[in-house]
C-alpha cells in the first residue's frame, strides 16, 4: 500500500533534481562562454601564452566535471588548479620577469612606446583660436573668434554633444547670425569629453590645418613631433634625427647613443643573474647582504634553540616552585603579536630616550647608537628575533621532554651521572632528532623575515657609494623589496631574479627538511 506522506516527502527532492537537470546545460554553456571570453581578453591584452594556459585549464575543468571518465579527479582538480594559479603561475611569472629589464623606466611594450611617441604633438601657438559654446535647444554651436580682434569668425552647425563620439569632424562656416550667450565655464567643463573628440575643418582659403581641442577656451592646429619609418624606426621632425629600437638597451636610440624616453621591456637573458656576481659595485653589497642573511638566520635559530631548550629543561624540574607562573611569563612574548613587540623594542632601543640606553648610561656611562652602528644594529636584530622566537622552541622542547622515559634518568642517577651528563647524553640526543626538521623550518622562516627588518631598522644604516641603495641590516627579502618598490628605480627584473634565487634556496631547505623528517621517523 502506498504511503501518501512518504510520496509527498519525496516530491520536493524530485522537483529539485528536475530543476537541476533543466539548468545544468544552460549554466554549463554560460560558464563555457565566460571562460572563452576571459581567455579572449587575456589574448587581446597581448598575453598569448597565458591565454592558451587559461584555455587549457578551463578545458580540463569542463572535461573532468562533465565526463564520466574524469570522475575520479573531481575532488583533486580544485586543489591542483589552485596550486597552478596561486603557486606555479606567480613563480613562473616572477622567474620570467627575472630575464627582462622590466623596471619603472621600461614598463611598456615596444609597440606601445612607439604609439606613445607618435602621439606626441605640440600646438602651433600663432594659429590658436579662442572658442565659446552656445546652446541652441538640445544642441550646441561652437564659435571660433578672431585671436586679434576677438570678433566671431567661424561657427559650426548645431552639434549633439550629449553623446560623446557621435560627432568627430566638424566643418566650420563663416559666422553671420547672432548667437545666444555663451555657456559658463561650469557647463563647458561638463562637455569637455565631447569637445576633445572634435576636429574642426576650416575652408581651404584660410590656409589653416585641422584644429584640435587644446584647452577649455582654445582650438588650434597641432604639429606632430615624430614620423614613423618603414623600417620600424622613428624620425624626429624638429631636427631630422632618426631613432631605432634597440633590443640591447630597451630604448629608441640614435647613432650617437642618445636614447628617447620611455623605454620598453626586452629580454636580457642572464644579465640580472650575472650582475649579482660580475658587477663589482653591485656584488659587494649583495654578497654582504647574502652572508648576513645566512648568519642572521643561523644565529637566531641557534640562540633561540639554546635558550628555549634550557628553559624547557628548567621548567621540567618538578621541584621548581611556581612553575606555572614562570611558564606563563615566558610564553608571553609568543602570545603578543609580533609587530607590537617589534615596535616596543624600537622604542626601548632608542639612543636618546630608550630605557635600555638609560640603564646602560646609569650603570656604565655609555649610550650605544643601536640604529647608526652596523654591528650594534645587527646585534639588536638578533636580540629582538631571539626574544620573539625562543617561546616556540621552549614549547616544542617541553612536549618532547615529556616523551623521554623516566627510566633513563633513574638509571643515570644510579650510575652517578650529574645534570650536565644527563642533558648531553640523554636529553639533547633524544630531543634534537625530532626537533631538527622544525629548526630547518625556523631557519627558512627567518631567511625571509621581512616584517622584523621593515619595522625595526628598515635595512639601515645604508652602505655608502653604491649604485643601488642597500642597507647593512637588510636581508635578501627586504633588499629585494627595496629594489622593486622603494628607492632603487623600481628594477622589477633584478628584484625578480633575486626572488627566484631566494625561492631556490628555500626550496633546497625544504628538501633538507623532508630528508630530516624521514630520518626522524625511521
């Protein structure tokens, strides 16, 4: 016997399934059209390779989700697509920029620079004519006045300026009838976009060229500054100089080596990478920053590990009173947001008003210049970074110490071993093995610790007499940021090359980390 209640409860689900089936193919078609349109727009922007990549990614997605053969990959595809979009694409794009001269002086393509120069013009001041705009119902008449007598000279037919672009070339005729009062400046500004698209044509008897919009009150002929040549070069009309595009410098330059701004982006091969090694003016600061980056990471990891492990061992002592209070106080540096702690330390280390120098001055009569002296600035960075990092190591070691069997310490006590023997023979070997992969990760993190450098010293003090500004306390990542976005001319190509080098180093550390993890688990 049929159950009406059960049948009624199944009806909404069945209806929903039918609606989904009805909408499936229309929505799929819309998604395909959107994917094709996006790929087309990427190709129209001049990125053919990326357009093909986007089309391939969309095609793979539609195949996997619409075919039965790709059913097994439906749950893997979002993760793979996300990895390609947010990891592989930025990495490949950055590496590609590293082989170009892309910078603030070479932002555009060669074709766009060529178009920009050909668009350059200047007004012929002797033939500039003032104009006024007069309303005539819903249309407007444009009136040119004689520049010497200020009398009406030429007038246009009624124009529809409410639709910019509907009118482009306007034939002017001699002004005869009187016109209404001219529009005020506010209304003139409202029609500026339409006026900028007008080209006024005067009778041939006047001997004047086409008149173009020059400002809120003037139309006049313009003189082009450049002429395009059949071989791809440009000729400057003022002096006849010919400029050819140079794929070496990324500029249009003449036979005397004079270049014309702006430059265009070209491939420079391994130039940015060889510059790190062969350019003496760049190599010196770069190698110093690279060595300091490695030392900064090593010293931070070593000191934080030593302090964190020592504190963990002390807090593991069961007879220690107020262990919970000590553990809470020692954990506070890790609980406070890092940028707040860094800014607090920046005030504490202030040479004139900081509490640290006040204490040193009271005890020893010295007030170190923490931010001006390179060695002291580096010492300050290590101190602050160790302060921020030791609680993490302490927590890890505290957990690892709980996993060490107490029988080992009891047997050591029977043998008459002291605390140091227990630490170096039992605690350290058993803790350092599982801790090693985490220390490699901490080293990689400090290798790219941009926030600390940016907030505490900003890389200062700077090296003297360098082509590219570089700081004594800069690490590679902050140095790269300075090259790309601050006071080094926005040399994106060089910054991308350094970023690629940083990626290779961090990737190598990650491989070491994986090997250490395998050994720790074996």
